[in-house]
C-alpha cells in the first residue's frame, strides 16, 4: 500500500520543508565557505570519497586507493557509477589539491594508502560540528532557504 502524504497537514509539511531546507543548507556553497568541503560535496562520488577517507582515518585503519573505489562503488547506484579510471582520477585530483595523501603500504608496497591531510580533517570536523544530524537542530536554523514559511 502506498502511503499518501497530505499537504494540508501543516505540521508534517513544516517538518518536511525544514528538513529539505536543512539538507540544502548542508551542501550549499552559499552556506559553506570552505573550498575543501565544497570540493568533496560536488558529487555523490566525491562526497563518499571524503566520508570513507575520514571514516578509515577515525578507525585508524588502512584504506588503499583500490579499497576506496570498492567502498564507493558499493554505495553508488549503477546509473551513478563512473569508470574506474574516472574514480582514480578523482582520487589523484584530491591528492593534487592536498586534501589527501597517499603513501605505500607497510605490508604491501604495491598498495597506496589514502589518508586525509590535517586541513581536510579540520574541515570535516568543523563541517560536522556545524551540521549535526539531529532533528531538533533543523528548526534552530534561519529560514532563508524556505519557499513558503
């Protein structure tokens, strides 16, 4: 059975609109003045790359370039996938911008281990601090992006 959403229910409508506005604000270049976060949020692939690099950093686990591509591909719909060459190009671009570093693995020198730079760590930590994922915080934000309050 399909659930019907009643637009005349103002409480649900207000909640949904507030959530939409919050999600737009979380990734909007208007509200995010950090080049690093804007770079990572330019596409779902870039965003997943940043999140996985940070996740493995906080887990204190090695993440090779190949493993990073595999992690991303597990979470991207088939229509959104890029070629392996393109995905590796995104990683190389990220490294050229000094958002990540790659170093040979201690256990297998053929593998390149991906790590965030200090600037990337700081940028992600600030972004997460400013964008907590709690519903009550959605209503504390300015309504500047709302269509109809």
